[in-house]
C-alpha cells in the first residue's frame, strides 16, 4: 500500500473528504461510501462534489462515519497483527 499518510489525518479530523481519483487515494477512499471522488482533471465534478456536501449534511455525516470505521483497518496494531498472522501461517 502506498497511501498518503496525511489521508489518515484528514479522515481522523472527522470532516467529509473530497478527493481526486489518484491510485494511492483509491486504496483507502471509496466514492459515495467514505468520500466523494472526482477525476483528476475534472474541476466541474470537483465543484459538484463540494456543492453536494454543502447541500447534504446527512451525506457528510454518513461519509465521515464510514471513513472513521474504515481507517480502523489501517492502524499500526492492525498491520502488526496481519503481518504476524502471515508469518505464523508460513511456518
């Protein structure tokens, strides 16, 4: 995984995320589940996504809650457990 570390800080801030569809971001973010995703060079879609959040507080809350649940899969403890499990299965 090559996801940007700042992304986890953004999620942890409990604010809805609007991002572009770069591969490292898409490893974590899912459009309309935990964020709103715009194509990289599509400023119109980006502005539509921002407007959508401004007009839909319930969507904002849903995206935030889903993102906060999702990042639990990426904690250091979770990573250590996954790696340990792989090592023990290989033995």
